[in-house]
């Protein structure tokens, strides 16, 4: 008998309401036909996502974005900040390598 696939995130509101009302994971799973572990994992992922939102961390979907995906201004700003930070880090690394090379040459009495 083939198993019917249902995405647990479609039941997000109902699961969170039942959890807020004090239902256990097992009871919630029995109502919607999910296992206790599936409900536990969903609630854990939901709480982790909410903590990231509260901390101001951007949430990105995994994988490659679709071609018709519109990029927001916030994403552009974040990408530019990241690019600038990487360039600064690369410059700092090159300066350190340059200093090490100069020190090495001075110890070997070369110019």
C-alpha cells in the first residue's frame, strides 16, 4: 500500500494552537496522522526559525534560487556587506603574508 505524503508545514497553525493549548506531541500526531518524532522535529525547527527571526538573522531557503526569483534590497545590501568583509579579510591575509616574507628575507640576510 503506497504511503500518502503530507507536508507537516501545511498544518503549522493547527499544530501550534494545539501545542499552546497544552496538547502533547503524541496527541497532536494522532490527530493529524504524524508520528510523535515528526511533531517534535517540526516544533524544534519552528522554534529555531523564530529564534533566528528574533535575533535578526536572515533566513534563506536551501538550494539554488529559481530563475524568476526577485532579489530584495535587503538581500543586495547583505551581499555587498559580505563581499566587502571578504575583501578586507583577503587584504589582511595578504599583508600578513607580505610581512612574513619580509621577515624571512631579513633573517636570511637578503633584501
